[in-house]
C-alpha cells in the first residue's frame, strides 16, 4: 500500500527524500518519534516517570499524560495518531482505538476490535482535493467578483458622497428659498387675514342679534302660555304647573321655590318677566311640547328637533373663497363691489404665496429625506472594504417544504407560509456577529415577532464564499432561533498561491 | 416531552378552555380535591368510631390455607365476604368483597405474577368473640375479632398492625337506583316492606348459601337495599352518588356509589413511606387538615412540589418502618384512590417527646392509615418484613421484579422535544463525539411522526429513518422514538383503521368509540386492558409493520395516564367502557398495560431474543416488569432537581428501580449551574436522560462554554466508568427485587437518624451519593451511616468514619460520593463513546477495606442485550472477597456459561497496608508476582496489571 504513495514525486518534501517506513510505536506521530527509542527506557512526555520500553503500548497506563500508550486505549487522556496516507493525518482520542468504530480512514485505529474497516483515505483524499479544488475555483472566482463588488461599492460610495454634498449644497439654497417664500406668504396673507377678522367680527355680532331676538320671541310666547288667566301677569300658581322648573329637581315645585323663581314676587308682568326669564329659559318647556306624555326624562328627544339656535352653526371659515356662499352673508355685510374684488384678490395672492411656500418646503423635506437615506446607508458597516454594500436594499428568498424565507440584508429576515398566511418577522438587522477574528461571516437579526411564552424571534445568518448570492438553507435549531446559510462572493478570501494548495493537499506524505 | 401544552400557534383552539392562564404553574382548579371527588368526601365524612361490621363466626370456613367468613353491616344488613390467606414469605392477604354483589366487582388482574403461593393457616383458639389464627413463625398470630369486626396481627404480646380498629371499613355495595321499581316499592310500601324483608331475607340467605341461582340473589340484594331504611336513604341522597359533575364534565355513574375504605393502624410506627407518585418528601406526611395523598394517574401540567396531588403514576404500596420492623401494605386496587395518614406524635416537638419519655407518660406512637378507593374490592397484601429487604422480596414475589434492561439503557440518553430532522440527529451525534461525551441513546419526541400518527415518520424531516438508524448503529448508538397510546382518528391512517375495524377502541358510555383530544387532534384510545388488543399492538412493532424501525430503535410511551386534553382532569371519562368494565375501575392500570404491550412488542420483533427498553410516564404496581419510568414534566428549577431524589427513592421502595428525572428540567431554561448540577446528580440516578421542552433554547452539553462542557463530560464519564456496577445492581434488582437506589434507612434500619434523610442515598449497599442540589453551594454536610463502618471518598480515596455528619467543601466539579469500607466495586475506567464500545474493556477493582480489613463484592457480565443470560445461563457471576490478605474471585453461578474478553487491569485497595509482595495465582496453579504501588499517606495500594480474565478463578495474595 505504500508503493502507490511512493509514486508521487517526493522532491517536494523538504529533507525527507529518503522516504521509508520509519519504525515507531503504534499511534506515535513522526514528530514525536525521537521520544520512543526502541530498547531504551521511556520517559513520559511530561517527565513524570520513566518506565522500561516494553511498557510502551503494553495496554496499561503508566504515564499520567498517557504518553506511554499512544497505540492503545489504556490511558483516559491519550491520543492516537493516524497517518491516513492519501488523506490528512489526524489525532483521535485513545478511547476510539479498537472501539469497533472506524475513525481513521486508514483503519489503523481498529487493529484488534474485529471491526471491518475499509481504507477510505485515498477516496477521501481525492474527494477532499476535489472539493478543495472546487472551493479554490469558487474562491478564486468569488474573490474576483468580490474585487468588483469592492470597486462598485467604492464607486457607489463616492457617488453617494458627492450626491450628499450636492444635496447638502442644494439644501442651503432651498432653505433660503423657503425663508423667502415664507415672508412673501406672510405678507400676502396680511390683507386676507384682516378681511377674515373683519368678517368674523361681523358674523359674531349678527349671531348675537339673532339670538337675542329669538330669545325675546320665546319669552313672549312663554309669557302668553304661562299667563293662563290672561291677566297680563304670570302668577305663582300659574308657574307652579311647570314642574320642570323645579330648581332642586326633587320632583315637587313648591310655592317658595316658584316665588324664588319670580324674584320674590307673587306675580310678574311682561317687563318683570323679562328680568326673571333668565332663571327660567333653560328649563322651561313650552306647554305644547309638555303635552307630550313623556316629561323631563325625554329631554333627549327635544334635541332631535331641528335646532334653530345659531350658536351651533359653524363659522363658515372654509367657505370664505366660495362666492355663492357669500350671498347669504351679504345682508350683514356692506361690502361694496370693490371691496369684494379686493377681498378675492387678496385671497388669490395669499393662496399663491402659500402654495409656493409649501412647495418649497416639500422640496426641502425631500432633500432632507434623501440626505437621511444616504447618511443611513453610509452609516452601515458594509465590511472592511465595503464589499457587502451591494446587498443593501436587495432581498433573497428560499422556498422550503413549508415556508418561503426571505432575507433583505441589513434590513430584516422573514418567513411566510407557502400556502397562504401572514408573514412572520424573524428579526431585524442587528449586527455582525462572527468570531472576533472573522466578524464579517455571521449576521445577527434580532427582535422579530415574539414567541409564545418565549423570546422574540431571531436569526443568525452564516455567510460562506460563493459565486452566487443566495440563501442555501434555513433551519430552526432552537425554538424561535433561526439559522440561515447564505453564500456571497463578498466573503471569499484571497486564494492562496496555487502551489501552496497543492502541497497542502498532499501534505500527508510528510507522514510516510 | 409531553407537556399537555402544545405549540400554541398550532392548537390554541383545542386547548384554550383548559390551559389559558396556567402558563406559570399547575392550575389546581383542573384537578379535584377530596371534597370535589364525591366518594372521597362521602368517605372522609365518616369519622373513626365503632365499626358497624360484625363478623359472623358461624359462617367461618377454613380450608388448608384459606379462611372465609361473612361480615354483616348492622346498619344496612348488607353482607360482605372476608377471605384471609397466609402467603408464603411472611405475608397475609385480606380480601373483602360483597357476599352477593348485584354484578361482579372489578378485581385487578395481571398485576400479580402468579396466584400467590399459600401456607397453611391454623386456628389456635376460637370463641364467640373471635378467632385466633397462627401465621407460623415467631408467635405471629392473626386475631379476628367479631364484634365489632377487626383484625390484628400480633407477634407475641406486640400488636404489629390492626385493620378496622378505627371502624373505617366502609363498603358501598352495589344497589339499584332510586327511581327503579324496587325503590318505588320501598318508598310507597315503606315499613310494611320492612317487615316482610326480615322474614324474606333470612330465608333467601339460606337459599343463597345453598348455592341457588343468581336471579334470586339479585332479588334479595335489591330487596335488602330497598328496605334498608334511613341509613341507606341518606346515602343515596348524598350528592354525587349517581351522577357527578366536575367543571364541564358529567360522570353518569350508572352503577351508583361503589367506593370502599379500610383503616390500618401501626402501633409504634412514626415513619411511613411509599404510595408514589407524588412530588413530595420521602417520608409521608400526615394529611390531617389537608387533602389525602391521591393516587390517580394524571397528566398534570407544570406540577407543583410538596403537595399530595396525584401525578402520572400510582403504586398503592405503603411501607411502615421503625427501628425494629419494616412492614408493607399493598392495596391492590386500580380505581382512583386516596390515602389519609395521621399520627398521634405528629406535631410533637422533640422536646415534647422527650418530656413524655422522662415522665414515663409517653403514649405509644402510632400511625394510622386509611385507604379509600372509588370502586373494586378490598384486596390487601400485608407484608410483615421484618427487615426492609424482606419487604422488598415479599413485594417482588407478588408483582415481580425490575426488568433487566439492556446495558446500553443504563448509559446516557440525549433527548429533546424535538430533534428537528435527520440532519439534526446526525449533528447531535457528531456533537457528542466532537466533545467526547459518551452517549448511548438519542431520542425523538412526537414531532418525528407524520402529523402525530405514531408508527410513522414525517416525510420531509425523517424521510430516511433507516439511514439515520444505521448512522447511529455505526456509532454503536441507539434511538428511541415515541409511541403514545392515543391514535389519530383519520380514515387514511392504517393503525386507526385497524383498531377501529377490530373494535379495539375504548368505548364511550353510549357504546361508540371513545374520542378525545390529544396531540393529533381528535384521537381514539385503544383498549389496552384487552389482551387481544395488546397482542395486536405488540405485533405492530414487528420490523415489517413499523416501517423505518431497526433493532437499535426502542420505544417511549408517553401520555398513557391516559392523557385526554378535553377530558375531566385531563384524562378519560370514568364512565367510558373497557369491555364490561368502566374506566373508573381500571384507570390506574391503563398505563401499565400500554407499557406492557409495547415491551412485549419489542421482545417479539426479535423473536424473543432481545431485551426490550421502553420508558413510560404512567405506571402502576407491577410496571417495574416492563421497563423504565421517569418523573414526567418537571421544570428547570432547583426544587425540581432536589425532589428527584425522594421521588425516585419512593419508587425504589415499591419495586420500580429504573427511575429518573429529566436532566436539566423539562419546562423553562436552566441556568448553567443548575444544568451542570443536574447532570452530576443524574449521572448517579438509575435512568439518566437529558430532556427539554420545545420552547426552550437548545441545551446540548457543549453549548455552555468549554468549562461547563468539561464538567458535564466528567459527570457522564463517571457514569460510564461505573456501568459495570450499575449493571450488577440491576441484575440484583431483577433477581431479588432489592432496589437499586436506596434510602439510607433501608440499609441502616436501626439508625433513626437516617429515617428522614432524602438528600443522599445509596446505590446498592456500597455507594453513598450526596449530589449538590442547591444553588451556589460552597459546602454541604453528608451523613455517613454505620457506627462501625468506614467510608472512602471515591474521588480522593480519603477515609472517613461512619456514624457521623461529614462537612464537605464543594466546588462546581464536586459530586460527593463514598464507597463503603468492606465493599468491592468494579469499574471500567476506559470510558468510551457508548457502552457497546466498552464491552471488551478491562476492569478495575476498587477494594475498600472495612475496619476489619475485609471486603466483598460481585461482578456480573453477560452479552448486555439478550435474554441468553436467562434462557441459556449465558453469563458470568463472580463473587469477589478479600480476607486475611487474600483477594479471590469465585464463581457464584456454577451452571452458567459465558466467556468474556474483559480482563482485570488494575486492583486498587483502599485503606490497605503496604505488602512486602503480591502474588497472583490462577486456576492453572501458576503463580506470578504482581507489581504494585503504594501511597502511604492515603493507604492506597494499586496492583499493576494482574491481567487475569474477568471470568476466571484467581486469587491475589498480599504478603
């Protein structure tokens, strides 16, 4: 079996040109061969004791560090070296020697267990070399892509930067414009404002007059109604029939109470009635209404009647520019025609100024938004060379048997049932979370939709080198903690020089 | 797994009415108190006093080993039949049934392994007041007193145990319902009927004794009942006798009241134990002023500690103990049962007791126990001990011993609800190897199935189960897949269709197939009490029936109380029907039958060759014969870790040795410290399985940093090194019925200090373990029993005197454990990734010398997984003794035959003197010198590589 390996050019292996099988105890790596000298007492590698050489690999543990039993399972902390010619050498724990399970691809760990192991080193080596080869190709291409990405990102960043500068410059102009237009607007609004105030005042006055007249009419009507005997006086007795006037609402309207209502008098004439009407009018129910079988309790019904009281009528502010509506108000308005034209003109001027002002403000806001967006984008950590920039504002999907998973890098991860149902947030962009020496290989998305009785959902995204940018798998290893595998050229490392890869792939030969 | 709470997203609609608002702890309102269980309340309302029962001595019949006589209730004139048996092995059986029940009452089958062999009973004396029977040895007598009826078992002048001494024998006889004709007659004709009855009944009684037809008997019984007068009428008027409603569930109770009760008094006893399963102390508490201990198999969501509520399993066996004697009472009844315990010394302070003693006014301490069951008959086995080990043997002779598990089942089990898919399983298997943590089993919970259809696989996540199983097999590991007894009602599901077409489902009260909600949604419940059904179920485990199964796949039965999410108390309606029996009558044994049928299935699939391994959550007396149990859905809390000791100790006392708790706690996420401590404790408990709820974060042992991974690895490695010891303990339990995990008092019955100890225990007799079960602990105090004993710290080999409380400083790596001086423990110190990998590895003997300089132990070896040890005597059983400087290995089973590749690599003597030389003599007579090392500070002598085969005869001489 060694012959095949000897066919490989050996010149590559420094100082090992004389590749012959080096005699050494089972399980000892070549690097430690010199400590195991046939026939000479063996000193434990930790120096703790020295034992005769025949106690090396005699299936009894003499050294605390397990070094006397490199090839047996006797020591709990020992390790066994498999050469694995054709593949990669490895150390396995001593406990895996002769345990019936093939651990070393060269089968050397199962020399006495009855397990039938097949030497798979060459096959594994071949497969590994192939996959390394493939990986190397991917890495190579990926790394080229990465360079492009970096370039692109650089360009994009510059673009953004200059755009930002441009916007910021433009912003100053717009800000000035806004201020200017604000002044114009305020000036233009002055006449309109005055007109409006005038109008408002007249409206209030008119309302007061109407209110007063209505009240008077109501009072007169009430007086007539109350004055049952038409003697021109409303007496205590006459008033007493109006239980609704009961001042303490205890259900009985006593004479004293009525007298109180009448200002201490037994009866009042129309003019005195005017003085006391104020005490009554809020509660007074016209007898024509009172005939209605429901009494005080049905008060809400009354409100259903058309309200004639102008107080509740809104001031027609918004209608001020609408000429038709103005007709109604002409009676209380002595506006001349010129006045009216003036008013309309001032309105149109003001409106124009307002529109101009608002438009400029909108423009400013738009610029602000753009600035903010660019600043936000620029603030993201897109990697040491900004190679992850291209992922920004993109989304990638993977469909599994049950769900469609979607990742929008630097934004969020979500999951949607394949056959209908609402989307679940699996986390929003949190941070880079790889190991300290390789931070940009893991992304963490946090604070997704909460889980029942549990934490909010979160997703860990593992990035590996690939030519394509794609989601390769998703899983939920723990409840509500998702794991997503994602390939991107952006994590492809610079390939090692080809000859180094070659040596690596064959480094097993060192162990011949 | 197996919370009654499923993923809310999926089945909130099912569970909403039951579980809303119970997220934090058990919702007690889901479960009955004694007051809410009408028979318990009725019974408990009857207070101790003069018994209405009288023994009719003239009816006494005595055959060689059986005595029968009739008892009459002077209030209602209903007659009972008392049967007394003297059983082999110092036991007495007391059976009481109605003399002429309207229809048969349920007598629990399939629990006793045989008709218990009897021994002759003889009458020593007899007069009109009673009969005295001899129980054989030690002047033991059984005294039957006639008026009022009571039984006393005495030894010489000492009363050991009395039955009905408090007059609480109550037997609700079967009767016709009020609105039946008989009742109408009685209420209309009233007193006239009364007069007729006295004539009629005495006549028909004679008829009955002549063995006349059942029809007449029925008339008589009906007549008697109808005419029994006020007392009976009152009984019937009590609410809940013919119908009972709890929450939204109505129990129709077509048979009316059927409960039974009997009291037992133990003079001189202050300590009683047993009647699991309860999350409570080892020593049973008095129940005055609270609820009795309840035995009713229930799926209790997030159970609470330290209360007498029922849990998943029930073993109606109670042990009494004092310094002189240990006894047991086995109440063979499968219906809902409550046990009241009272004590005349409870509440007395030590000082009070001392004062009594000094003043000589001390009344004898006494513990009174009252059993109440809803249906069935009184069938009691009184185990008279006198030693704890005798009680264990006695109980084992009745219900059998612990099944001898495959060796692998004693290894570490890695479980989670759920390992998501095959890739996940492969990853966990690999993770164990990457972190060098030994493991024998990976488990799959309900999510592995296709829509909770047991015996199937999720087509996406577990599409190639055999590949997965082969992958584990290549690592010499095994898998457990869950099979619950609720079957999805789905006409496309083969298992359901077969059960339905064979008419194997439990029936509802109206005769249709009973259906309830469980994991799959609507589900049927196979009638496991039916032997035909069990045979069919067992056949389902055949490799060609259970697709994707292989020989390294075993089974887990969960939810077999049975759990019914929408049933009363989350279980089956009591008026559901198992053939002619009501669920009420069989409830507590249902889970045992599920376990049994499954275990039989695993045996059959291998043609009877391989030992099964089945874990169950519900259990009953006798469940030990079918496999392992665990303490159900506990929580990741320190209190739950702590209670796992008394819970398993209690099970050990009643025959169930293969017990464990979910390591880490099922609900909630454990702190790292708690997880590590739980692994350390679990490594020294019989069933060692880590498990976690679906909603908890992952907690495989390597997820908590290298330091904690190392601590957990070390705990698991200690377990594996001791596997030969564990295996031998289980062999012993299987052969003799002695528990594996023992309360201290079991081995030190005269040392009253041990009676309350539940934070440490013994494995076998020789290994004392006091795990750390409290947070942040820096030290603890362990009691080392035995005034004339010495104990060796298994980690440091330091020697400590027995009969003292030892202060032990602890660190995060501490698992305080001590080997008893005088014992020899065998270990395999070459720990590998699974037990199978260690099969041929050599042994190290730890010989811990007694103060007299002696030691003894045993070594048991077989193939680890088949019944050959039983069928072909293919095993090695050696006795190891050390005496006068000679250690020898001799054969304990001369007719056995087995060869092993294992040899003895090392012998370590603890507490030894330095010898001048050490010689090994083998069977061939050859003598060789053995090299040794001696540590004079620790008195530890290590022999280097004796190298003899573990199955051979040999001696080692220290000179």
